[in-house]
C-alpha cells in the first residue's frame, strides 16, 4: 500500500458527508439506493391537498397506479447520522472498518420532525420558485409538476451514480480491511512472541539480579569475616605479648612462692595439729553438752518430784456479767509465808447456814473452810500466768516422762476455758492445750541443734456414758463413737490405743487449731441448770511424743494427756424427772461414777495397793499409763465465785484436798 495513494475509506467518508448534506432538507424524492422509480401518475398523489380544494369546481384528478410506491420523507433528529446500507455478506473486519469511519463522522444539524399527515415543501433546485398559480390554472400547475419531476429524475440519476461509486469504494475498503486484519493478526502473533521473550528475559534478569545480590552479600560477609579475623589476629598478638609479660611475672612469683611454700608447709603442719586438738576439744564439749542436757533433765525431773508428782492447783473464775457479786469475805486468799510477794497457795471459803442459830435466836456465825494447795489462782489471773506455772511440767513430757493434766469442777466453773481457751481466737485467752503444743514445738526446734528430732501425733476422744467417741471423726465416720474401743497396741505392749480413732501427725500450731475447732463441734453438750451449754462428757486430748538422737542412738517416748472432765455436780433427790431429765440423770450418774473411780485410782496409787481399779471406768483405763508411778499428774480444781454454788465448790475443794495428800512414787523416763 503506497503512501501517496488515496485511501478508499477517505472517499467513503466524503460521499457520506455529501449524502448527509443532501438529507438535511426534507424531500419527496426517493431515498438513495432505492430500486423503485417514480412515474408521472405517482406524482398526482402529492396533489391530494390541491384536489380537495378544487372539488367544488367538479374537476377530478386521476389516482396513481397500483404498483407505484409513494415517496416519504425521512426525518432526522439531533445526534443522528445517515444510514449506509451494507451488504449482508460483508465480514466482521469490514464491518469494523466501516463502523470506525462512521464513528469519526461528526453529526450534522438536526432536522425537526414533521407531524403525521403533512408533506414537506418541494426543494428549490437551480431556479427561483415560481409564483403561485391560481386554482383554476390546472394546466399550468401540471406543467410545473412535470418540470419538477424532470429535475428529480436528473437528481436521482446523479445519486445512483454516487451510490455505485460508494459501493465500489466500500468493496475496496472491505478488501483493505481484510488485508489489515491479516496484518493485525500477524502483528499480534509477533507481539505475543515478543512479550514471551520479554517475560523470559525479565525472569532471567531477576534470577541474575538475585544471584548478583547473593554474591554481593557473600562478598560482604567474607569481607566482614576477613576484617574480624584481622582484628582477632591483632588481639591475639596483643594477648600473646601480654601473656608473655604475665608469664615472666608468674615465673618471678613462682620462685617467690616456692620460697614461701617451704615455710607454709611447716605452718600447715602446726595448723593440722591445732585442728586435731580443736576437734578433740569439740568432741569433749559435745560430750559435756550432752551430759549437761542429761543433767538438766535429771535436775528438772528432781525439781518436779520435789514439787510432787501429784500436784493440785485451784483456780477461781471471775464473776461474769449478769451474775450477783459475792458478799465481802466469801472468798479469801491468805498470803504466803513471805508475804504478798509469794504466790498464793491457800484459799478460805465462808459458808453461812441459816438452819443453825444461837440460843438467843440470832443467826450463827458463818463457817470458814480453809484449803491449801500447790498453787491458787485468784479470779484476776490470766491464761498466760496459769501456763507459766505448768510449762516446766510440759517440758517433762518432751524429756520422756508421761504427763497428765486434767481440769475438775462443777459445771460452769471454767474447766473448758482453762483447757481450750475462749472463743474468737484471741491469743490472750488461749487455753493450756494450744499453749502447751506451741511450747513443745519451740523447745523441739531448739533441741534439733543438739541432734534431737521429735515427732508428734495427736488424738482427741470423749467418754460419754462410758462410751468412747472420736472427736476428730469426719464424714461418714462422724457420730459412730460406739465403734471405738480401748485396746493394747500389741501383744505384751503397755501402750494403749483407741480403735477406729484418728491419730493425726501435727507439726505446727495451725494444725492444732484446726483439730480443736473440729473437736468443739463434735463434743456432746447440753443445757443444764448451771450452764446454758454444759459439757456432758470427759474430753481427752493426747499427744504422743517421740524423740530420737541418731548420733548417740537414744530414743524417748511419752504421752501428754490434757483432760477436760465433765461437771461434778451432785443429783437433786427431790427433782421431778421428765423425759429430758431422765437423760440428764443417766449422764450425771455416769459422770459421777467415773469421777469416783478416778479418786479411787489415785488413792490406790498413793497407798501402793497391789490392785488399782483402772478398768472400773473407761476414763481411768484410757489414762492408765499417765496415772501410774512413772507419770506426773496435775489437777486443776475449778470453782465458782458465786455464793449460790458454795455447796458444789466445797465438794470440789474437798476432793482436790484428798488428791493433794496423795504421794506417788518416783517418776521414770521412758527411754531406750
């Protein structure tokens, strides 16, 4: 395709613009490309309006032939272009080229559409429009129409020629479009190959770039490694020079050390001799310390024996809020031989008998009863002062001597308060049980520095109506006290145990507090005339202490028994017995029977009788090993300060006086 040759597409574009200019004015002429030809008879249809105006003159115009087709105008709106007819057999590439040409054409001015039923005025072609003929001049009008028809035929021939030219140009454009399509496909294939080659080149370029970056990174690493090696070489050289200097210094010091070594060896020999002497001295001192410990235990035991293996303390509780104050002189605490500075050991109780009187009718003077014990605690004494007096006795249990401490007295005299303490966990009102265990834990920790190791196992039972119950039982075992029995630990063993009872190892105060709390919940209590909540059973807390000195092969074991006895009040013979009172009666009979047996056992031990009635009561049978000749026993007699309880107080004091007069043989430690 030569560059100077005019493109057929440009010719098609020019012809289309010409046709668009001709189509702007409405005309009655047939459309370009139409195969229908218009005859003279068909033109008469255009004169239909004129015929309607001349109907009054009686003139009739002939109609058109049946095969003729009327010529109608094609109105165009703004934005529309002339339609170019394309043969159906043209391919898609030709259609694409023609559509491209038509797209580049600018739309011509819009022609307003005509209303239906109206005809457009004939166009003026090359001459001036003649003046309007009168209606009666039909011949003139016919001549004008013939002249106009001739002009239209000439114009039709010209347009047919142009149409033929356009068809030829269109055919050439289609051929050119076919050639361009083939060339385009060739170029597209070439473009695809070039793109594939470009992508392959890009991938190769990316791989080469990655290799270059990797090589650059390796090069940088190698350069850094070389620099580090060079730096390390310089440091090693510097270190070698320093080591050489140090070696020279060490050689000089070695020579000096060798010179001093000979002197040091002699000194070491003397130090070894001194160390051997110190070790021998240490062994002697350890032996002496052990001897002093044994001597301390012996003297401690002797001191306790001098105080008496059976001791009785009397404690008077204070007056509680809401109780009547006793009259002056009801309870007196005379001073000791050394005056008020001595702890009180005597108690004087006054009792007035209204049934007695003088001959003159005046009431008799009150009777005074004097009692003497190992120690008397007035109402003002606190729990700490009471424990200080028995702390040395608790120490004897750690040394291997059986110790038994029990509280005796009527209901409401303060026995449980003395043994367990008050509610609320106040340290000031802690009882003997928690204080004794705290003291034992502390002393055992101190003796661990001398080679002694101790273990403690606690049990807590109650004896209710001659039935043993476990106060530490929990869950399904709770409340089945009848299943507990007192048995020997083994054949030929003197140790007693309670079957089905819990024996809990303890090592700190918190564990002991938990056991005491559980025992308070399980203990049998009831409401009596003397107390709203009275203990109706004997509670026995036993702590089995085992000590061992592994270095010397020494062992010791002893029980510490802390007993809270039930109320010792007597029965009222005139009391009416209902269902609840009968149960209280059986409880009181069992309590008094066991307390009476306890007195008989103590008297039998004091008189050194061959038979001691331990088995007459579960209480004395359980405490058998804590009441015999190798044990130390302490009894607290608790009394009420109220005048209304003077009878029960006198009974408790008289029983305690009998026990205080008993003397049991020398205690012996349970050692192996």
